């Protein structure tokens, strides 16, 4: 599956060179989708859920659920920077 199909079909994005041919507006739409997903998850999060240890099958088993969520936030920031750079490069190259 190529990146354009992934964005349009499953809201999954690969930005490392495989995103050639994606329109910057599609990437912005994907970012908006991700932001809403984060809001939805965090809105449903309670202290009890955050303190729940991750299950044995999880690679970080035993760590509190909140631990993985806060780590994911840093990971998302990293990807957001990559997406911003990609969009900026594409819009600069196209003269927008």
C-alpha cells in the first residue's frame, strides 16, 4: 500500500520518502485527524486508567498506562516535526 492510499483509506502515514506525491493538504488533514484522536483518548482517560499497569503481552509490561501515553506524546512531537518539514519543503518547492 502506498502512502497516499494509506492516508486516504486508513489514516496511516509514512513520511520518510514514501510520501512523494501526497498533496500537503492531505497531510494537514491527517494531522487534524491525529489531533482529534489524541483529544478523544485523553478525554476518556481517568487517573485509575493511567495508573493501570500495562499487560504482560505489552513490550513495556508492568509500566503504568500513563507512562506509555506520555512517551507517545514525545514520539508524536517528533513525527509532527518531520511532517511539518515535509509540508514546508513541498510548499516551498511548489511556490505556495
